[in-house]
């Protein structure tokens, strides 16, 4: 019985796909590539984004030429730097939007993941997996106050989703208070807490019950609590970033978080701190909550939690709140959450942060970095509005979006990777590895000053 034309065509297509896969897998094996291979990879990358990923990224990326045929394609990394296919090195001050707190491919994190992979990659979902239990125990020890039970996720937005569901399970309340300029993710629940209209409008209506008040305005927060109570829509929880990241590195007024905590206690609401970007030593403490002497009911983690090697997030809550999931632990689950590779990475990451005292280092180097950037901006007040930060979470705000973009591009051209923030596009972020050297900091500052002099106001 002969093969029909459609089947023959499919078989031929499969052969071509397999040939392509073999070529790509062969390249993955290589530590270095030839100039010819680099040219092929670049062409495939640009064409792949145009035809199969999203052509909009080619317009967005400052790394792609106007002709669209050449782009800086990342290929390797180590320490505080990345290299592109052409061998050009960049000091990474973007840090994957805050994931490389312990540096790129820290050997202790990589080894833990490789060792676990050699034994078992994923868990069965049925037997008890040991690393999840051990990681949860460590989190109970290092997180603030009485936070005790952990649920593991794969990303920041998943952590926020879990936190919101946990808060809803805890009480029969459905009202949440978030803030202006907040960023909590882009899945429907977390997007309901996010504040930028551009991200929200196409997906309205979102999850009902969210109110947004001005970040840092405790009087507006109090009045919103009062109004919600008067109309029978009592607040289930307040979700806040201790320091707003995508909002432009916004540090709250003195005493604000403690006053929010007091309001939550007064009205029987939960305080959810989104530490997806501020956690794991970024702000000079292991968790930013410690900076403000505040203990939340729920804390959300991700980004740097996996050491820049594996994606993993977590929600950690006190027993009173988390116990609402005791009766049926399957009320909220995720197949890959708390997988052995992610847990191994997180355990090693916490070990590195403690062993190398990276939160303390972040505070010291961050203060130096912030002061040097401010010195470099003197004389450019017509371009730079403000430079602010905490630890190695620094924002440079310009008078106009266009200036921020040109400075970002100019620094990239000179070997420093930075990027804007999603809510406040006038602000570029500085979020390097917590292991960045003073020499690298000086180099970044020098390039920043050089670029500022070249950019038009």
C-alpha cells in the first residue's frame, strides 16, 4: 500500500525539522562559535522573531539595526556580565529585570541544579519531594516574623495570583486595595492589581473588587478602608511593593508601610507584600520588609529566588492565613511549582546570599553607586530629574521619555545594559548583580556621564 502525497509531504517536513534541530542542538553544545555560525544564528534569530515570535520585538529592541538584519544576540554570561555572539561584553545593569542577584551562573547554584538533574529532574506529583520541604523550612527561618508555610510557583505573576487566592480563601471578603504605579504581573488576577492602563484596557473587565489609591498616601488609604467598610465591601487585603520597581524605583515615605500595616490590623485585612523584585538581598536586606520593620501576612517572591539559573517563585504566609488551604491542599496547585531543579537552585541561592553576605554588600555598594551617579549628573539637571534608590535597586528619572531611551541606547552602545521601567518610561533602572565590583561600578558611572554629555535635552 503506497504512501499518499500528504503523508509523504509530512515525512519530508519532519526530516527537514530534524535536520534543523540537530544543527541547533549541535550549536548549543559549543562553548564558542565560528564567525560563519554566528552570522547564521543572528539571521535565524532575527527572522525567527519576525516570523514566529513577535515582530514587534524587533521594533522595540534598541539592539536591532534599522535595517533589521543585524542584532546583538546574547550567547554567554558570567559574573556581572554577558557576551553577545560577536564577543562584545556588556556590564549587566538590567539583571534580567532583577533575577541575577548572585551573578550570572554562580557556580554553587549551577552545581546544585546539575547535581539534582543527574539524580532526578522533576517530581512525580504523588510521592513527597524532599527539596520542597527543605526549602520551605529555610524560608520559614529567613522570612520576617511569623511567616511559616510556603507554596511554590514558577514566576512572580503566579506568586501574586496564589497570594490573592489565599487571601480570598482566608475570609469571605473580595475587595483588594492596590496602588497607583503598581506592577504585580500580567495574568488576569495580578493584572487587576497592576496600575498601568495600557496593560489593563484590552482585557477589561478584570477581577472585580480592586481599588487603586495613590502610593505613599496614607490618608487616601485610610479613607478607602473607611468607605469600603461603610458600603459593606470590607477589604480582604492590601497588596503593595515595599519599593515600587516598575513604577520607577519609588521609595515610600517614612512610616508609610507601618501605617498600612496598622490599618490592615484595624480593619481585619491582610497585608500582602510583593517582593518579587525587592527580595533576595536587592535592597540591602534579605527582604525589603526588614528595611521598614514590617511583617506582612503574605510575601511574594520570584525573579532572583532561583539564582538566575532556574525559574521559581514562592508565596510564604503565616499559619493563621495559610491554614485555609490545609483542609484541601489541591485548592491551588501548579504542575511545575516547587520542582526539584527549581528548589535546588533556590536553596543554593539562599546559601550564596548568606555565605557571601550579599544583602550587606548590596547596601554598601549601592550607596557608593548612588552617590557616584548623582555626582556624574551634576551639570545635567536639564536632562536628569532625579536619581534615587535603595541598595542596588536604583532609578534614574529623566525629564522626558526620549532622553531616557537615548541614554539607555548610548550606554548599550558603550557596553552597559540598562532598560526602562514598565510603568514609568522616563526612568531607567540600575539592577546589577549584587557581586558587581567597584571597578565595574566606576566604569558604568563613567559611561553614564559620557553619554549624558552627548544626548540632547
